[in-house]
C-alpha cells in the first residue's frame, strides 16, 4: 500500500515537472530547434518563400540542388568580403573590449570615488538602443563631426576625413561603437569575478613586496582566466552574429567594405529572396562559430587556471 502511494506521488511530481518545463520546451522547439533543422534542409535547396501559394503543396516550390548553394558561396566575392569584414570586427573588438573591461573593473573594484555612478555610466550603453548609439557615433564621425574637429585641432590631419565613405576608414566607427556597447557587459562580469579573488592573496603579495602591477599580472589575471575564457567565447559568437551595429550605422546601405556575414544573409533572404542560398550562408556562419569555439576550448588548458 505504501509503495502504491509513493508511486502515485512520483507520478504527480513528474506531471507537475513536465507542466512547468513544457512552455519552455515548446518555445525551444518552435523558435530554435525547428528553424535550425529547417535551415539545414533548405541549405541544399533552391527556395523562394514568396512563390508559395499553398503550404499544403510546399514541396512543389522547393527544388533540391544538393551542394550548389555552397559552391556558389565559394564564388561569391561579396560574401567572402563579409567574412573578412567580420573577422576584422572580431579580432579588433573582442580583445579591446576584454582588456578595457578588465582594467576598468579592476579599478572600480578598489576604493574609487563615485564607484556606483561610474559602474552605471559604463553599463548604460550596453542596455541602450543601438539605433540611438549609432546615431550618436554617426554624428561624431561625420565630416564636420567632433572627431575630425579634434584631430584637426591637434594638427594630426589637414582636412576632414570621410569616415563613413572611405572603404579604408568605414570600419573604424563601427569598431568603436561595438567596443563602447560591449564594454559595460564585460566590466560587470569581471567585477563579479574579482569579488571571488581572495583578499589574502593580495595581502600576502603586499607583505612580500610585490608591486601593484605584479599583483595584477601574477594574481588577478590567473584568477579571472576562467571568466576571460567565457568572455572570449561569448563575445566572439556575438561579433560573428553582428548585425545591428553595422546596419544601423550605415543606415541599411550595402557597402561591401563593411558588411557583416549576418547582413549578407539578411540581404540574400529579404532583398534577393533566395532563401535556400541564405540558409546555406547561415550554415557557413554556424560552421565558423563552431570552428572558433572548438579552437578556444582546445587551447584553454594552456592559459586557463581553475
């Protein structure tokens, strides 16, 4: 009798557990799992959703073309340029935001006047509208903007630079925008990590005569290396998926010198209506993210200290 009673309670607990999990599970299947597998399938097809007249006959409008989309990607100079641009964004903004975020977090973690207002000031750009921030940076970097005025005032340039027009300069404002918007997130994560570094280590190092720089390099950096590893992974994935900062800053213009991978995917899907080709581009982006994530996981043993 007691065993039967326990089984009934177990069934009730299982039903309650599934009831709580079901909304999240349904959301995951509909918004993540299903689109993911559908994208994999469509990447091997030629498909234009606008031509679909009936969902019941959806297969009629999908043409299986095998690897043709991926062969076309290898010949697509514009998409290859977008990959190169995204690599530039990743290899400039990720190290810069992590280094600056760690330095700011380290300074604010000490005895600093107006610590809370400063933390808020650095974090606000991360939660602010990218449209508003893009408008601000576009104002700063226009020909008669504050950046050109400051550089000319210092005598570093003779005439205003066309930051948003010149292909050699157009990435720079976007890079500064991405660094500024991500700095607050990196800083907050590092501040949480620094709270877990034992103060006794710094006290012992001070007694041994270690300087502040030595304490930072020999204690702080190794102790927060797992956090650094996490931030490298997260920020790389975020930059490889960058869209808003580029699209808003250029106001939707498709300048090949600064387009990102996601911007090219968006253009293929919603400008050219080549949804099969856009799906293949998405798969390539996924493979790039997996590759760099695997490289980071493979190299963590050499510099991450748990």
